[in-house]
C-alpha cells in the first residue's frame, strides 16, 4: 500500500465536496456573476484550508512513524557493553564508500551473526540508497526486513515536497482563473468569521463524511 493512498482518498473527498458546492453556487440564480465568483472563491479557500490541514497531519504522521521505526531498528541498547558494540559497528559502517563494500560487510555480518553491524550497514545503505545490502538483511531476517522496507519506502527530501504539493492540490474552478490564495482572498472580499463558517457549512452539506471544512 502506497504511503499516499489514504491521503489521496481524503483529498478526493475534499475535491468532490468542493465540486458539488461550486455546482450549487452556479445553479443559484440569486447570485450575480460576480456574486457567484465571490462565493466560489470562498468555498475554494475553505477547501484549501481543509487540504492544508490534511497535509500537515499527513506530514506529522509520516515524521512520527519514521522516528518510531528508527528507534526500533537503530536505537541504542541499554547496557554499556552493547552500546560500545553498536558504536563500533556504526563507525565501521560509516566508512563504507560504495554499495559493493556495504554488501560485502553485510554478508560478513549475517554470516557471523553480528546483528549490530548488520543494522548499522542497513542504516547507511538506506541513507545512500544502496538496495542490495538492505535486501540481504530482509531475506535473512524477515521481521527486521519488514521494518527496514517500510522505513525505506517512507518519502522524504525535496521530492516529497513536490509530491505533497501535487497530492494535496485543490484546483480552481474556471471562474477563478489561475488565482493563488491571495488572489482568491481578494475575490472573496471581506471574509468575516461568520462568512467563513458559512462557507465551511456549504462544503459539509455536500460531504459524504461530514469531515470536510474547518
């Protein structure tokens, strides 16, 4: 299951709810063309606030899970002798220059039953994107391998920013052109807290879950 599957489902709900609200506004003859554009801008801003809240929650969940996995896999042991062994293993793994060296060290660690060295090599390999040593450990120790694979699949870095932006994007209706949030705020005009809550209610009216809005 992709890390983004649930986020995509949540955002599909936001976009569907927004589309329904926009359709209702368009069909309301009590609004002038300018009034319709204002109301569409308002519900779009509300939908974007909901999307931003989802994005923040998604990022926090991802960071918490990453920290949890790193503690489970690479956290320091409690006794002094094991700490010394772990640090020595980490120093040896940190000196690795390429995936071939890492794979060779991983094979030695597996053959000798050196779990500290195996995990240290796996940690360095994940950071460098060296797949073979990680696969070797996963094959030897499926339970540890499952955690390592999950950690390796958690997105991070510059590409994550771009993917987050795409996944949590709320498109503009045609009436809004390519206006950004600042432009939408100008179209929406004076936007009191009461009006903001009203726009959120419009979205919730068309939400299948009732969780969309702010």
